[in-house]
C-alpha cells in the first residue's frame, strides 16, 4: 500500500462517524420521505422504492468522491 491511503481511510472513517451521529440524532429523518419515493401498502404487503432518495445519495456521493480525487492529484 502507498502512504497516501492512510489519510484517505482516516477521512472516510470520520465521515462514517459523522453520518452515524446524524442518523442517531434524527437529523436525517427526512431521508426516505422525499417526493418521488414510492410507497405502496395493501393489507400485509408493503413496498417501498426510494427513487428520489437514492438519486440524491448518488449525486452527493459522486460530488464528494470527485472532490476527494481532485484534492489527491
């Protein structure tokens, strides 16, 4: 492994800790309840398709990864 991997792992770990704290405190309670997230409930059947939430997560992760890669160049 190269020496540049260590700081990346530390930053990724800190990011996971911050995300965990946000979920734990309820600050991300809106995630999964966005317009465009499909919910269907009938009797004992429940279907949940978080289309908008996953699109938002994909865009945010793409931007974060691109920023990190540009900083490492």
